[in-house]
C-alpha cells in the first residue's frame, strides 16, 4: 500500500508580483492548483515545511493530498521555481488528479545490488546509469513512488534497456510505444579502459601532426 503524503495549504485572493513578494517575505510560497473540472486556484504554503518535503523523492513522484483550508484534493507537483542561488522556493504548480483518468508522471529509478554483481565487483568495469527516472503512464492508484532495477546479475558488456524494466501492474512506459529506437539503455556495464583508449586515440593522432608542423616551420 502506497504511503499517503499530506500537504497543508491556504487559499489566497490576492495575486500579482507584489503580492507574491509579500508572501515570500512572510516565509510563504505562492502556488497554483489547476486541472480537472474546477477553476485554477491560487494558494500559499509554509516555506519551511515545503523546503523539508522537497528534499524527499516522494514530493516529486507521488500523489499528494493537498489540504486547502480543510478541503483535500489529490494533486501532482508539475513545476517548481527556485531562486538561482538562495535556498528559496519561488512558486509551485500542482495539477489535480482524476482517479479515473490515466496520468503521466516521472518516476525515479532505484538501482539495487550493483555491489553484489560481477560487474560491480570488478575494478576495471564501469557501471553507467544512463537514466535516473522514467516517465510512466497509469491510473493514479497505480502510480509507483519508484521503480526498482535489480543489478545483481549484471556482467561486463550487459546493457539493460527500458523494455527490460519490471513494472508494477497497471503501469506502462509511453516511450516504448514510439518505436524500437526509443527502447534506450538504462544501465551499461563496460570496461573502464574503453574510455581511456577512446580518449587517448585522438591525442596520439595529434602528436605526429604537431611535430610535422614544427619541422615544416624551420
């Protein structure tokens, strides 16, 4: 059973840049809730509580129970604006969720047992995580907080593709419906020296050229 995540908010009647600045000075975050059959609703949230919540993975990939003045709506975080250098959240966008309507959301990948695999134990093997999250399509009740990728059997030369991910019931990857070329790599295990050879090759080719040019200049 998925963990419930509750967020408290307050409705607001005053909008505009000036009002938003006043809210931020008062340690609140201006936000908007949109979607569904209801009109968009401006809200405000406590900055400290949201700052703590946004440090957790679930804040970005879970259905949130948003309590607005005692009325609870299920929403997904769709956008977060941050200050470029201060620890400050400037604005949040939440989308209402319809229990009977399929949604799309980014879900993080959790890589397990890499250290137990032969690839993970080998000193000369590099395990590359090409993706850290994937977009899924499902009903709200089926939305996973994360998808596990078991790497216990990973060996050098292995490539794990999107189509090989084990998905929970009711969950699909829309990317795979676009064609085989979209079945991209999620994990790649290869010899570390391959990168060294690739980087060294151009340098080796440049050395003789440099020597020749110097000789020609004399």
